[in-house]
């Protein structure tokens, strides 16, 4: 199964209510009311939903959309349009070592995600050093060590020590050894745990002490099943850690995949890049984010369906043109 197929399958719980709307019927106010309920249920958010609906209503009037299938294509285009500012290719170039700090709540899949990114970077011939700065949870250090062994990457860790000191040592070691990338894992924490959030800010500062300008990326790993709670997490972690990007995991089991739209819309002026999305446990199930692929999967639209919808739209336009020309001909003969 290719990644798009996995993404489409993974978003099936989010999409289930939407797909029913496009199975037939007419585009009327009842249709839009059902669409509003479905978009909000998918955690797209109230304001983004209202904006999408207004644009779709305008498209129905100005472009003459007649069928639910045509509206589905327009909906995909609107979601893609809203997500596009968050689409940015991840690059670990420009600094050596390139220092990444990873944060997230417990259970978001942060440590697993680090292992997957390490493999992705190794495939690009990057040398990687991992820092196990979750010094309070032995399982986290062991888990990171397993990923390090799989990818033949060294892990710097210590039990019960100061996480800021671990990160400082790792960045210093990466600099001394000429490593390409240093990735710092941090302890999972809730945004309400003020002392731990303040510690996150201290861990961030310790990297700058080891290497001027570090960290070059501060990435929050977000559990896609959390819906609107994920939006609250982004706001809280950004306040303490100054986030530069996001990775959204567990999209293969969520009914709230629309939260990516809410997160992007929350920062209209400068949305946080969504670098990767995850749709499974396998090491290759973390892939670069594509606004179009995500929007298509969310509304259940693949290339063949898109072609059919486009063809139907052309036929409808041709029919309107033919009717218009016929009316002109009748008027002239009269």
C-alpha cells in the first residue's frame, strides 16, 4: 500500500461523515448544514469551517456547481488552499551540526518519531547523534537506544541527570565530531505542568550555550487523535519553547484529522510548518506533509474520482453553453 493509500485509509474515520454527503442528492441549504456539522465534527474549527462554507457557496453561485461531487472537488481545493502555507520541505542543511529539539506530551509518539526521522536523515547520508534528554523515564532512554541500534546511530544519555546538561553534552559532542545532525529528545509533559514547561525553555537555552544559534528547529510532535486539544498544545508549547515546526502522528486512527486546518488557521500571518505526518507504526509510515494529498484523502478523493468530477463539470459547462447558444438562435429567428 502506497503512502497516499495509507493516508486515505488512515483518515477514513474523519472522512466517514463527509463521504455520505457526496453520495447523491442536491446542493441545497440542507446539504450545507450537513457539511457544516461534518467539518466541525472533524475538528476543523468553527471559524475555518465558516470560511470554507462561504467560499463553497460563492463557488456554487459563480461557477455554477450543481452536484455534490463537484462541491467535493471544490472542498478539497479549499482545504488544500488553507493548508498550503503549512507545507514546507524539511531541511537539515545550513548548519553543522544541525540541532533539532523535539517536544510533546506523553503518548504523542515523540520518541518513535525521532527514530523514524533519524532513519529518514540517514537515508540522505546524514550522520546523526541522538540525545536522550528524557532523564526521568528509563523506558524512554531504552526506546531511543533501540532506535539508535536499528539505525546504527549513537545515543548520548544518563540516568537521573539534568536533561539540559545531557543536551549540552550532545550538542558539544556533535560539534566536536563533525556530525551533521543532533536530535534532542525531551521528557513528555502536559502544558499545564508549568515547572516542566519552564524546564523545556531551559533545555532550549542550554543548546545555544553549546552552539550559537542552536537549536535550529524546535519541533512539537502532536497526536492527531487529540483534536482541538492539539491546538491548545501548540499554543502552550510555542509560548515556552518557541516552536518552529510540527509533526502530526497517529492520523491512522483519528476522527479529528481536520485539526490540521484549525492549527494552520490559528496562525494566519505565519503558520507553523507541518513537516511530517504519520499514518502507522512502520518506520516508513512517517512522510513529508503534502497539503494536496492530505486534502484529497480527507474528502475521499483520488485521481480517478477527480478526473470523473472534472469531466462532469466540463459536460455541465458545455451543456450550459449549448443551452445559451440555442436560446440566442431562437431569439434571432424570432
